[in-house]
């Protein structure tokens, strides 16, 4: 008899692939571009637009990421039990797109800038819109996460295993391509200046482009609707597993008395309601899920690339020759290294280890991955120590900082009262900021030779001040100027202000930014500028002078003193208020390299191990469990960062590294006692047992039928 061939699908195809999968791949690329592009600039948006501090920015960032990895469970249940994958993807993609649009609208500076001064007047409106947008995005991206790949797999027939395998490779490539490109592009968009009334960092564009890509993803997915193979909901295996576990626990609790005999495994208490196959498969899944318990600690460190490490980069030098790297663009190092490292590890590292006859099992690889991630945070701590050496010290409670600038050609002295700081300044000299006790600072006395001038000081408080002094023919001029700086300049900018030491009022412009009319020996406000040289133009009552500034770096603050503007040109002096960032961003590459190596041997291996140890119909359960470890990892960041109360950032890095090393040891012990199984063999045994049981039942029915027939025959003979 000729073997029957499986009927081939009549769906349109291209190179052996269903055309429908191309719509799915494009959809995934656009969606991942949207998600990672938005996420790349998110922590800087919190800090520099919403004006949250580093800790709050980190907390909200990781809360959002955790929610993105908790919602896939809901998405899987809705798709498998109610709407089906197609309707779930479409419905939640609409929610997703709305969330991205709300996020982009919330970042428009001019939305509430009623007085047009460059800052929102109702920041609460922007915060509310941002939070609503993030919640919608989390439910959208999380809900479709478990559906899209599985929906793509549904498009293939049983005889297209090779094409299905290649599809998943292309699908994974589209994820990394979307992530890489968006992580490069959106920080560039954020770095642009845009606005209706005032020019600000262009967060609306940085969020608007991902919103547009998500709309494209939705449209592309819907366009392919008529070509899709749509599988009806079959019931969610996660729900069945959960019910089986719940019944076993409840049944065991009801029969806790000693009169009931113990069972080999606590799940066997579910045998009254559920068949042996489901119970056995659930046992296999729980063995793997038990190993998942230590894994969230890895993700707690891994996902800080987008929060703490990005904030770390804001205090570093991003000058790469002709290219200026934004702090959030450093995140691209991870996907770039992933693309390089995955084939290198698979084709070179693992074969070499095998040749050395080392049994490098999946669980051993994951242990090494956790260790490498811990070392990445040690490297980050070492970098942070070097950064801290360059950071300015600001006053704390009960302290005041003062810098003194001598604008005259004669030597000056300043006395701040008994027991406090005394200063001697040469002609055109200045001091660094020095710390004073605010409560003890009552008066100051300025001396030029035999001339003295004293003044009483009001409570100065926890702030920085600059004392400008000059020996006028009539009097000693002294002006205590409040320096409105309490941290490093935002986003690597440079804060510049001018002091007019000319005999008349001057109009000062730098790179077409006008500082207005600055009166003699008074100071302008600070204004932010990006790195590079700038054109300074000064116009006083008699002349106009101009000059190129010194090249500004990243994160500095300068006071520029205008000393002369005349026939001899413009003479200026630079006083450094905050030193520029000197630690280069390239020093972050080792920590990114270690983290990426850890990700390659941990994440890729973990998924492979999970799938190899799970029953064929419960892959989705382990996928949900794996995503849940990412969510819990981000929750750990919230707990540790909130509870540690460490003043130094490097100490927090060391704390996380120590926690992961401790968890790594625990995981290594758990892995040592784990016994690998072959789910295919177990399922084959279950098939044999079910066949044997079915055969016995059929034989039992035949025997019963024979006995019943014999009895009926005897009754009939008696009646005759």
C-alpha cells in the first residue's frame, strides 16, 4: 500500500515560506524598534525633563520594565483561552500605539509652557500623561510578547520544519536589528533641539518616531490578515497546570491526617481529578521552575544597563574624535557585542572547551554567566570610583560654599569672621569653592591695602555663592552672587555665565544666544551649551569685540570675565566653576563586554536548557516563567536600591555584585544536584502506558460482554 503524503498548504508562498510570515517579521522589527527606542531615552527623560532624581528615575524605570515582563502571562491567557493570537495582537497593539502617542504628547515642552520661559508650568500634567502612556505601553508590549512568535510558527505546515526553524532565526534577527537601530537613532533625535516657543531637547521626536513605528507595525500586521492561518483558542495549558497544582495542594491539605497514606510526590494528590500525563509533565516543569528561583538576580543587574549605567555615562566624556556619543547611545554596545559574541561563542569557544574534554553543561554555563555579570558590576564600581574623583563637592545641610573672584589689579584680602576662612587674592585672582559653616558665617570684611569694607550676611543656607570684589575709586565694591548650581550640568552640557568687568554696561552674545544687557561688575545667569568652541560677541558703549572661546568639553561650568573690549580686541578670563568630565565613556566598554558575555552564556543557554527539559506541550509555561524572572529581577532593583540607603554609587554596584555572587554559589549547588531528563523518552513511556492501559480496558470490556452474553443465554434456556 502506497504511503499517503501530507497535503501541502494552498497558502501563497515565497521561497518556500508562507508570505504571511514576512508581515509578521516586519511587524516585529517595527515593534522592537518602538519599544527599545523609547526605553533607551526613558531614564534621561525622567531625570532631565520630569526633573526626578537618580533614585526615583531608576525606580520608575525598573517598575515599568517589570510590568512589561509581568503582562505576558495575561497576554498568553487571553490569546489561548479567549480571543486567539491574531485578535490579541491587534487589540493590544492598538493599546500599545495609543500609549506611545500619549508618551510623545506628554513630552511636549510647550504643552504647558504658558509663560514661554522654556520650562513646563504644570509638570503634573506631563507626569500624568507619561505614567498613563507607560502603563498602556507595558500592557501592549507585554501582552503581545508571547503571541507574535507563536503566531508566526502557526503559519507553517507540519512538513515545513526547516522553514519554521529558519523563520525563528530571522525573527530573532529582526528583534536585534530593531533594538540596535533604535538605540542608535532615538538618542540622536533626543539630542536635537525643537520647540514652538523655546528650543529644548527633542523628547517629542525621540518618543514620536517609536510611536510612528508602532503604528506602522499595526498597519502592516492588519494588511496581512487575509493570508494568516488563524488557529482557534485551544485552552491555556498554564491555566491547566495552575489548576492541577492548586488541586494537589488543596487535596493534600484536606487529607493531612496520618490516617491517609503518604504519596511519592505531593503532586500525586491531584490524581483523583487529573490524568497521569498532566501530573508527570507538571512535575517536569516544576523541576525547571525550581531552578529559576535564583535567576532574577541576574536580570536585576542586567537591566541596569538602561538605568544606572546610562546615568553613569552622563558624568563621562563622550568625545570619540569626530563623533560625539550621547550617554544613552552607550547602550548600543550590548546589541553590537551580542551580534558578534553569539557566533563566536557557538563556533569557537564551546568547541574549544569540548576539545579540552570539559563537561560544560548548560547549568554550568549559566553559573559562569552569573559570575561574569557580577564581575561587570565590579568593573562598573571601579569606573565609578574614578568618576567620583572628578565630581564637584556641593554643600550639605548646615554648610555654605563660597568662591571669591578679584576683579581688580591690586591684591585683596577677605575675612569671613573669627575662626573662619581668610583669603588673599592676587590681581585678577580667584579661589576654588571652599566650605563654610552656615551658622557661624555672620559677616565678611574685604581689604584692599589700607581700605576696608565690612558687611553683615543674612542666613546663606545650603547653597553656592560667588563673591565678586573690586577696588573702586569711591568704595570697595562687593557682590555676593547666588550660583544656582547644585549638580553636574545635565546631559553633558556646559554651563556658561559672564561677569562684566568693563566700565560700562555690555551686551553679550555667545553662539547667537543673547545674555542681555549685563551691568558693570555684575554677573549674568548660567546658560547651557554643548561641547566645542563658541563665538563670543561683546558690545559696550564704544565698541564691539568678538573672539572664539576655548573648546568646552562635557559637563563643565565656567564664569567668563570680560576685562577689556577696545582697540586691542576682546580680553577675557575663564574661571572654572565645575571641571569637565574627564573619565571617557570608553571605560564603560569592559563592563558592557563582561555583561554581554554573561548574557550569551546565561540567557541563550537558559532558554535552550528550559526547552530541552520541558514537555512538548508546556514550552509556553516555561516561557512565561522565564519572562517572570526578568520581572522579579527588576523588582529586586527597586527593593535593594530603596533599602540600601548607600550614599556612594560605587558601593551600590559592589552590593549588587556581592548579592549575585552569593546567588551564583546557591545556583551552582542546586545545579550540582539536578538530574537531566529527556522529555521525549518520558512522553514515549507515557504513550506506552496509555496504550497498555487502553488495551487492558478494551480487553476488560470484551470479557464483560462475553460474561453478560453467557448469562443471557442461560436465562433464555431456562425460560424455554
